[in-house]
């Protein structure tokens, strides 16, 4: 009986570990704001509770390897997108 309980407990622990070891990435492109209605997509449309990782695209790099904006409102969009991490 003790072996059955031990085997069941071990199987449960393995199942719990494997069940929680997934990654669900939410990928936002800054050009999604230009889609025609009703497909326009903004950071406020993302449900952060569905995502384990948040990915923002696109940005550019300057000559001194600093991130630079590629769209006129990237600073605002990135701030909204980054705020999703607090939710």
C-alpha cells in the first residue's frame, strides 16, 4: 500500500511540474495599429493574464547600439505594452 501511495504522489508531482512548464508568448507588432477596422490592434487589447512572455516588435538600433524607435508613437506604445507586466 505504501508503494502505491508513493508512486501516486510521485506521478502527481511529475504531472504538476510538466503541466506548469509551458511558455505562451504574446507577440505585438507596432504596425498592427494600422490595420483596417475592426482588426486594429493596440497594447490595450492584449490580455496579459494569457501570456507568460510579452514580445514587442519592431525597433531599430542606432550606431552606438541603443534601441531607437521605428514608428512615430513607439515610445507611447512601448510604455503601454511594458505596463502590461504590472497587471
